[in-house]
């Protein structure tokens, strides 16, 4: 944050972001906002309207003083009635960059600059930082490279618009008005000349419905072991854009694997409440695996669910200098990141924070839940990264049977409300067997099962009532559709417009568990 226009200070900052020594994908310079103890001081001081155009022109002049030439992106904004200028300085493709040490005409020396935390520092000749920057010359991270086998129209406009809407980008309103090529350039998911504009690997991974066509390892393989490791297991494959993969598998964990349990203790009046696995730990571990894996390799992210633990495996392992010894610490400081572009998009979606916060969050969430600490493993050559999340130690005792399964027949219940069955439907596959599933079906009407099976693909109310042979009216809607929505067994395709004539209904994971 810069209180005002200081060209010498700003050109050094732009140089540091362009050099991007840690592969963080650059950064932002905000002009017109004062900083106080590392935070923005609001309301902003702001800039005069006439200054905005002048500063942007001077910014272009400064860009040509960098070597090689480097052009950042600038955009004025109105905040609290004050004008500010935001300059996005992405990581450059032609590192290392040098900037004039001084803008005085008497001094012509240039030097490299890098970021050290929030500070911009000059790189000393012959230092380790200079050596690292020289090594980065012409070395662009894989996710930021142009994919020569794809065309611009392998990028999906709908997925791009969904992203822009979710992050509340001003580009969302313009996305249908400006040329598609220009939109992709704005998002930096396409590079090249106008004649040979092609998507980057990050663009294809984030905004293509079938990235596995370009990267065979762009998927998540989930294996659920019903007993000890062997032939008795269930396998699920999660594909689609990597954003969709993350969301689909996290939803699967929420609805099928994670369970809140309660134990009453003789030593205290209050019950002990805990989860078999804390969701935040699983979320961080899954996102970490997808974010940091190499998409140059054919290995998918592998997740195995055992009766006593969850294992999340990705390839290769962490980047040096992180090794097995460092992984035993709760705080791991990463110097380099593998997928800088992907990380930037995931941060915008609040799926990750980056900056080495993932492993500490996993540790703290397991501790707060009363679970054993997580285990992180790699080998001497960092060829893989394995995260092991042990189940809460009280989980087995609360299930109350020798084979570790909670039996519905041993705990009979009566469905007065569909939500009474939800705790059982949320049980993992290895804890809820066919006998238990049939016990639920026996307590649910045949028409409900029929609706759930029919709505595996979205259906309108007209189609539903035609399928079950009833008239469409308020009474039948309240009896056959409304309870399924309230129980979490049916979802609306237009949740914000429940009475829309275009409304359709589809079966949730809980509903599928009941009807299959």
C-alpha cells in the first residue's frame, strides 16, 4: 500500500513482484491507501481524479525502464467516496528483471529486487538470491505455460463466469460483452499473439470440464476399504475441472464420511461431542494435494479411507528445502510453490490461504477435535507426499459392535421426520451395510423411493407427479416433495427462486444413499 505516487519506490516493488522469487504469482500495489501496522488505514486518503490518468501514463513509462520491459495491469476504483489505483504485478515470464537503482539521470545502474515478506530489498551481487534468480531465467512454472495442443475454445465460458461471479469480479458483468479472447487475456489464462493465442495449462485445469484429456493425472481417485486392505473395497473417481473435483469430493466427505458423535461421561454432566474426522483438516489436506501436485505426471491424487484413518497421497513430494525432518514440525516454511497460477485462483475462491498455512491448520483442527495428530510423510528424494489423518479414538467405541459397524436393527428408530434417518445415511459405506440400508427403506414409503430414484437427474414437479401417478396440487406437493427438501434428500436447481416455473428438483447424496 502506498499513500501517494512515489515512482522510485513503486518501480522497485514492481521489479520485485515480476521476479517472483518464491513463485507466489506476483502481487498488488495499491496507491492512495495509507498503511498502518501492516493494515490498510480506512477510509483511504485517495487520489484526485485528474491524478489517475497521469499516474497510469507514468506507470507505462516506468515499465519501459525495467529490463526486460514489463507491463503491469492497473485499474482505478472508488472506495468510500475516494479514488484509488490498484496495480496488479503478475510474475514475469522473462526473469530475472532489473530496475534502475535511482531515477536520477546521473545514476544509470540497475539491480534486481525481490520481496522479503512485506519489504522490497535489493539483491546483492554474488548472493544466494542472485544465484536463485539466475536459475529462474526462462523457467516458467508448468501451470503458467502455454499449452500448444489446445485451442482457446477449450476454455469454458460458463466455468469462467461462475468463477467471476463467485469472487465478485467486476469482469463478470463484462464477460458477455467483451471478446472471449480479451476476457481470457484479462484473467491471464491465455498467452501469445492474437494469431496464436492459446490457453495456459492453469486455464485448462481450472476452466475445462475434462482436463484429463490434456493431463491424465488431473483427477482424484477415492478408495473406501470396507475391511482390512484387500479386495473388499469401493472405488470412486472424481473428474471435471480441479475446482469441481475439490468441491465434489469435499461434499462427498461431508455427506457420507464425516459424522458428529456424542459420548456421555460418568465423570461430567456435559456430553462429549466430536467428529470422527474434522472437516477442516480434510479440506486443507485435499486442497493441498490438488494445489501442490505436478500435473506433468500421470499420477492422480489418491485418497484411501480405512476404518482407522484417511490417507491422502499426491506426487511428487514437497519442493526443497522441505524434507521429512521438517514435516515433523507443526510449522513448515515453504520457500517455493509449484503451481503459482492455480494457487492464485484457489485463494480467490477461499479454498486455500497459501503461504504455508495448510499444515498448521490441519494440526490445529485435529487437536481441537481431540483427534490424534496428523502424520506427513515423504521419502529422501521427495517423490511423494502422504498425509495421514487418524480417526478419533472414541469413534470405534461409540459404534458399539465388534466389526465396527453401527447396526440400525440394534438401534431401532421410527421415522416421524425424514431427518431422523440422516445420521444413518451419513455413515461411511463400511459402517452402513445392505441390511441397514434395507431397514431404512422399509421405514420409507415406496413413493418417496420412487421420487428419489427418478430425480437422479433434475426433474420438474410436473414430471415428478406424472411419474408417481398423482395430480399436481399443493396438497400433493406438501406431502411428496416438500418433506424431501426439508430432509435434505432433494435439492432445488433454483434455490433462490423456489416458485419459479423453471424450477427442478434433484436427489442429494443423502437421498441417493436411501434409494440405491
